[in-house]
C-alpha cells in the first residue's frame, strides 16, 4: 500500500475526475461522429439549391438620371411613365411561380446644384418599395447645368446601395444621359467591371441619335455587363390615349383613399404624401393619374408601416400592441374588438374597389391597344420594358 499525504490524495482525486471527464467527452464525440455519419438528412446538391428559389424574390432597379439643363424632357418622361413600369411588374412571376417585389432607387447626376466634391452626384432615394415615396422623390427633381460623370455615378450606386446577394435576383441599373460616357476621372470600365462582379446589369439610355451614343461609348457601357443600349428622343412629348374608363377609375381612386386608416408616428404625414402624389400625377395629365390609380390597386402598393388595413395582413402584426394615442381620433374611444371589426370592414371595401379598378383597367388596355400606334408609345417606357423583359427571362421570370 502506498502512503499518501493529504495533498497527494487531493491531487490524485483531481486527476481521476479530469480523466473521467475526458473519457466521457471522447465517448460523446465518437457517438456524435457515428450519428453524423449515419444521418438520413438529405444532402442538397447545387442543382437542388437552384431549383429551390426563395419565396419572396425582389427585383432591384436603380435609376441614374442626368438632371443637367438639357434633360427636362427626360425627367418629364420619367414622371409620366413611372406607373406604366410599376403596372407591368404586377404581372411578373418568378421561376417558382411566386410574385416578385419591386425596389427602386433614384440618383441624379450632372447638376450644378450638387456638390462638385461628390462628382455632381446625389442619391435621391435608396432602394424602396414605397411607391408614394418614389413618386415624391422623382417629382422633386429639377434640372440645372453641370458635368456628367457616368462611370462615377455607376460606381457610387454600386457602393452605396444594398444590392441583394440572391443569385436568382434581377438587379439592374438604368442610366440615362446625353454626354460622352467617358467623362470624368473614374474610368467607366472599372465601374462596369464592379457591376459584373455584383451580378448587376447596366442598361444605357442615350438621349440623342443612336449612332452618336455608340460613338460616345454608351453602347459599350451596356454590352460589357450583357445589358441593353437604347437611344431615345427625350424631348418627344408622350402621347396618352384617353379612354371611356378613365373618369370611373379616377372616382374609384378617391373612394380607395378613404379605406386607409393611419396609425403611428408616420400615419398622418404618409396620408398627406399619398394625396400629394395623386395631385402630382393629375397635374401631369389625367391619364397619368389613372395609371397611378391602377398601381394603387395592385399588390405592389403596400403601406403596412402606416396603414392598419395593410398592417393587419402582416404575419407578425399584433393589433393589441398599438397604443391608443397612435390611432386616428375616430378609433381612440373604441374597444379592440370594435377596431378589429372596423379594419376588417375597410379591408373588404378596399378589396372590392381594387378589383373593380383592375377589371376596368383590362378594358382600358384593350381600348388603348386598338387605338395606339407603336410610334405613340412612351420612349423611356418602351426602352426600359424591352430591357427588363429580356433580362428577366434569363433569370426565369415570366409575364402574364
């Protein structure tokens, strides 16, 4: 027998305990390895991953608009034809039969009112799905003389915006202007190479003669990313065709506005913004207001951040968490049950109005198709939709 003193006995016990722990860890590790090796969980191949597209795909479009002196016509076309582009996207489908969301960002460049240190470039709006906000920012643009640096504005949009990383996502830049694509210190080819790395397609819209755009590198700027080069007459007046259904749609839009229930800090201001953008569209032309009303009847016009009806459709929305003071005055004295009933009633009313607008718009589009010549279609709208549909097809999008 060994004679051990108290210190030696204590050390021996510690060694035995430590050995037991290590042995246990080894057994567990071996067991985990066996379980891992015999796992029946499916192993996904790259092909499987490509088939499994995300349920909520997002199309991202950055508009880079030249706002120098000569571009009034371009800005007016953009204001008038925004809603045509949005309305076309309501019919888009992803490869998994899901409906893509739409985000639009807006930059202006070539304007003397902008900082020369920033290259006469300004981010007017980051990626947004808020159609009222997009309209407001677009209508805020005004023109003034300046230097136009295409390469720099492309590079700025690529670095500032939160571009998606989903390989199935459609990501596009549309840059429009009329000065040489080569202007500025930053070589446009470097910016284009960066876009290609991010899987962003650059489409160029030259405001002028087709051959002149080619000679000033607008075509090359697009082709390097597989984009489209287009030339438009930006000063040509857009021909809008009035239809027998326009007045009815305008009246329905007024009824539609009355189904919105503002809440929270943004509520009152956003309702005012909605009304202001209706007015902006009407001031352009009544037909533009009709197109906006059609957009407001679509799935892409969603205002859950400030409207209780849209918010109630969100999975994580809880009416009980809305404080009394965040509600409009007419609801502050009502019980939770009464508020829920009121919201449900407005939701049904809205759905009925939106459905009626959509049905009238189908008749309206049929009427326009029978009256409109190809030469009367909007220059900017035609250019953008041609590129969008072609590039969307490569990402497995389809159009109803």
